[in-house]
C-alpha cells in the first residue's frame, strides 16, 4: 500500500461558499414565514443538522504533517497541503507527523566479532516518507522504528571487533564512518515496509563491558607499549647505521667486525633504554 493524494478543496473558498449558502437558506426561510405566516415554514430548521454535517468536512493541516483519510475503513488518500481544507464529511482523518525525529537507543550489551562483551548505543534520526505504509503496514510505527533500530544495532555490532589489531580490518573503535554507514543500511533495510526513511545514524556510546574493562585496558596499554618500542627500535637501528656510515665515510676510525658489534650493542642500549645510561670509559684495549 502506497501513499496517494486525497481529494479535498481549499478551505477558505469552501468556507465562504458555505457561509453564503447558510445565509441564502436562512433568508428564504425567514421570508416565507413573514409573507405566508405559515408556522410550518419554520421546519427549515431541519437544515441545521445538515449544515453541521457539512461543516465536519473542514480540517487543518499543519506544516510537515499529513492527514491520512479513510472512508468506512478504506484508505482514501493523504492530504499534505498545509492550511484549511474541506473534504468529504464521511472521511475519518488521522494526523501523521512528517517532521524529522530522533531517539537514542538503550545501551545494549552484545558480543563483538571476537566474542568480547561490549556496551553499545546509537542515535537514529528518521522521518516518515510514506504515511500509508506507516499507518497501515505496521501496528505502531514509532515503536516499530525503535525496536528494529536496536535489532539492527545488535546485528551490526556482532559483525566487527571492538578494536582490530590489523589496521586493514574495520573495527568499531577506529572506523567510525564505515560503522555508521553499515548501521544506517541495516536500519533502512528493516524500516522500508514502515514507510520510514533514516536520515542519519551514529554510535553514541561504545565501551567494553564492566567485567572485562580492566583487563582490556591493560591489553591496550601493553599494545601501546609494544608499538612504541617497535618505533624506538626502528629509529635506533637507523641511527646506528647512519653513525657507522658516517664514521666510515669520514675516515674517523677503522672498525673491524667485533668492534662494530660492540659499538652497535652500546648504541642500541643507549637509544632503546628507558633509563638514563651511565657511561664507562675504557682506558685499555678492547681485547685486554
């Protein structure tokens, strides 16, 4: 079932015509009573319920709102044009907001792709684009949006690891844009039948579950230390190679393989150590 325009007339011209009709009918009844003196002419008052019934056809449409109309249970159309309108008085009407709305999901506890328990929540921005589907295809479209969004969030969170050790892999913590796009696609796939469009979705809360948070923090610290050490060693090796090349190029000293090994060892200790080094002056021969 898809939305279609409802038959209605502009309200102001219809209201003017309605008032003119009432005045004409009232004037004719009064004239007949005065000239004929027939009290039965006063039976024109029976037209009052008729005019009251016609007046029931007037309704207002707010900006960014749709009025879903039904005729004895059958969908008759949706009126989106803002202002005063008039339609068939037999139509029943239900307002549906077309404004952009948002909500934040509850914090869900799920297992990521590595099996680690995490807490995750998301903000979903959405709006109704098809009033017929929103009203007639699902029972309560607002509740439907919330439940299906949390289901999509749970499914998406299980597809990625919280923190990937390989930079080429997408993780929840480091690839925010890709994760948010995936979440939006998951939600849209579930909400198409409800006539709802997802404007934006993004992660609002992401953390390890409390029972493993401390252990994971220690693992992150260890990973950071290892990564820092790798950079330090890489830089130290480059500095040692540069020192040996400069000594050989400038002819400062001729070093055999054993002395080169000793120099490399000393330089690496100085450059890679996390404490200040204490120099030892060797007054004798390296071989003594």
